[in-house]
């Protein structure tokens, strides 16, 4: 069954090349898209340090506190593919504005919540808005700039801003909670979201696929239900373990729904996710590698924060301040990546970034109970996140380089889903690894032993990421060197065009 959507006008169907937009306007478009991406990634972690205040104010249980985080993450991961396809069908600008508007409204509702259930519902709606918004951000960036070095720089900016959002969560949350109260962790999104909405309404113009407008409803239900169930099973591991029924049932149920989704997509005339996309080596390899990269980077922020607070005795604000250099190094790595790609190639830069991050994880695994800031937080943190920044940009470039304009939103949703799902799975696995070593002990020495073991496992994940980059990522899909003619199947619509 498919839901028919109004067909495009003849103007929307046309593919007549247009003159490039003015550089200033193009970068305003990119700035609006990156601001949206920053907000959705920031809210994955910004509430962490505010949880004790939320519990005291709203009377939340321990399980309720866990769901303040999980309600957002599950909705975010579960609906992202649907959000990517919606951007292709209904228009990238329209989808961006709708997702950001929903996210902003839910932030206001969460900040004003008077009961625990109100906060949980608001966080779930926030995640839904983020899932609609996030794929459109990357699609807008890739469509705003023609293929070549300029697009690579634009994607590098998008990667850097997204990584900075995750990195800034602890600092922003600690600052707002200490200076104001926990409600501002959510309310801060309202004025920022309103400004970005205004800028997007002024700077973006509509672009979408020119093919027939049909939304694969059965596929949308199956993939969303499968991803949401699988994500739910992942987050249950921290509370129930990997062998409990509360974990296994949603994990197996999610896999079954995803398997059924694959069968449905193979037989649907207008599938939500054409299986032909996975015939592209660049798409398949980049998404798998991004999952591994995300599994390590998400866990890094969690373990560095709890190590600083639970072992070294930092306050939430001090822990956030301590990780600022790591946040800056992500930006630096993402900024350097396009220049290095022009000289060494995307595959080599991705592999080198993964190896650098692995070296940082290995260094971090040497942490001690009385470690100093320079050797146990600053040095390894900068190395880890510099490597992550270097790796993320070429992976995003390779994953989207060969996408047909009609599938651009979907491919963007896939790479975002891979990073988010990889991060959720990686955090669950590494948390379980750390918990198996600490065995419930709160002694700092036991905590350090558990955290160190998690970083050693993370080192292995990043080494696997480097190997996959070298052996699986296609070098033919790399961005051309300066002066070479870029290879692209068709020009994508330019949302920055006046």
C-alpha cells in the first residue's frame, strides 16, 4: 500500500542548470543547516548533568531518569530513515522547517513540564522532530554546493558542527544548570530554534525529487518499528543485561521487523529505501564504518565525563570545561579533513583519522585514580577527537557522493542513522563491559578499571574502522584533486538559489 502525494509542477520537474548562487548566500544556507544539526546532536547529551535536578523537581524514579535520555534517542534513531525520505518527497526546506518547528515546540513543552510524564513525552516528540530535521540538514548542505572541493569543505563544516554539538552537551548542560536551573537545558533551544527558523525561511528555497510522489507506508511502519524496537533493546542492556527477556525480546523483535522490511522493499514499486542503494560499495562501506566510528565517539564523551566527576571529583561545570579542548579538536580535525583529502584521498584520511582516534583511546585506557589533567584528560581527549573529526568528514562525503538527487535525503538519513545507532549500540556494549569489571563497586579503583577496559575495547573498534576504511571503501568514489573534473551523476537542486 502506498500513500499518493500531490505530483510536482512542471517547474519542479525541470532539471535545467542554473547559475551558481552567490557565495555569501550559499554559506548562509549552510549555516542554517548546520545550526539545525548542532541542536539535534546537542540534545542527545545536554540533559545528562541536569538529571539529578530533574529528579528532585519532578519526582522521577531511576527508571524515569533513564527514559529522559532514551525517549529522545529511540525516537531520533527510529524515525530518521522516514525523515530522510520525507525530505526527498515533500521538499527539503519544508521538511527542515517542520522538523525544527516540532523540535522547538517540544523543547518549550519539556522546559515547562510540571510532571515527569510530561517531560518524557516532550523528549520523545523532540526526538521525532530531530529525526525529521537531521537528514534534511545534510541534504541541504550537499545540494547547496556543486561536487568538488567546495562541497567537501561544506560537508566538513557540517561534520564539525555536529561533532561539536555532541561535545558541547556536558559543558552547556552544566553551565545552564549551575547558573540557572535544569529547565533552561531545554528552554535554550526555543530562542535559538526561532532564529534558525527565521533564517531558514528567508534563505532556503524549495528542492525535492522530481519523480512521482509516493510514500511507502508499510515500509515506513516496519523500518521505524524495527529501529525503535532494536534501539529500545539496546538501552535495556544497561538496566537488565544482555540475556534478560526485557532485552532479548525487543532486540529480536526489531531484527524480525527489519527483515520483514527488507522483503517488503524488494516487492514494492516505490520503496521507502531502494535496496539498490546497498549495491553501491561507497554507501554500504561508509555506513558500516560510520557505525563503528560513532560507537566509539559517543561512548568516549560518556566515560570521560563520569571519570572526571566520579573519580577525579570534578563538578559538572568543571567536567564540561575540562573537555572543551577535545571539542575544539573535533572542529580542527573536521576543518583539516577536506584539505588532507585533496592531497591524500578520502579513504586514506578516514583510515588515518581512525588510527589517530585508536591511539587516543589506547592512551586513555592508561588512566589512574589520581591522574593529572594533562595526561589523563587533555592529551588523550584531543587525540581521540581530532581523529574522529578527521574520519567523519570523508565518510560522509563518500556515503553521499554517488547519490541520485531523488535519494539524497534518504542517503543522508542513512548516514545519520548509522552514526546514531552505532553510538547507542557502542555505549550500551561498552557500558556493559565496564560494569562487568566494576561488579557494582563504587570504589574509584574499580571504576577506573572498568572505564579503562571500555577504552581498550573502543581501541579495537577503531582499529577495525581503519581496516575497513582501507579494504572496503572505494577509492574511485573519492573527491577529485584540485583541477580535476569532479564526477557526479547529475547536479542536485540548489536550495540556495534565488
